[in-house]
C-alpha cells in the first residue's frame, strides 16, 4: 500500500490559485514591497516594472521640487529625454507623488509612485509599472524613473535644482531592462516608447 502524499494535488492547485490571487490583489491595489518601495499597481496581470532606491545629495524638498518642476515645465523648460514621453502628476501626499508617463504617440501609459525619505540627503523610493500586458520594456520603466531624478552629471538638464545621486537598488520584472544608456535618446533615434 502506498502512503498518502503529504501534499495532495487539489491542495497544490489551491495554493497556486491563492498565490495568484494575492499577487493580483497586490498588483491592482498598489502595495509596498519588502524593500519599502510603494508601487502604483497595474490592471495587467503580466506587466513590466522597475523599482529603485536612490540616495541623492539634495534635500527631499529640493528633489521633489525638481521632479515637479520637470513635469510642470513640459515641453518648454524640460522634455523627457527618453523618447519625449509626457509626464503628469496624478496625486501628491506629504511624502509621495503619484505620476503617469504617456508615450509620445499616446498609445501607452505607465504609472509611477515616488516616496521621499529625509535623512542624510534624500532617499527616493520609486516604482514604475506598465498598465498593459508587457514583458520586455527596453528599459522604459527604469528610464521613466531615472529621468525624474538624474542630474547634469548624467547628461540630464535640471530645471530648479541639480544634485548627484547613487542608485542603491534597481529591481526589474523578468524581461524589463535597466540600462541608463537607453534613457537619453535624441533626434532620429527617438521611438514611440
């Protein structure tokens, strides 16, 4: 006689369904990750995303002011050097900003969440998530974030405050990129991403 299996097939299937439901709820509702990075959520179950933790030499007041100045300065005072996408501020909180970035052709929109933590300089915790089915994103979600905090030392054009930064964590979903070289695109090389 064969001894009973410690985990029977229906229990395994139920465990997978439960895990998928929890992952979907977390994705839809926007939750903080184990690293303390808050993500905006996506209605697409499979989607590209990037999370960053960045230490800046500027104060959180200055970093936030610079990010908001870039968004407000489009397209005259500042433009997105990553294929000229368009950012919009969706909401502001005491220590966070929720944004969107729409591709130049208006076809795709990603959502971003940025949280600011004062300390030695400012720690920026950011997350960008595609809002449609996607796997490979050609570093777009990473660039969505980086273009908001990069400084002149990175080849970016600050509007109100220039500061240096150091990325202490960059996590991407499977298939998503994190190549800083893809973030600043000019002229004929620009794509609709």
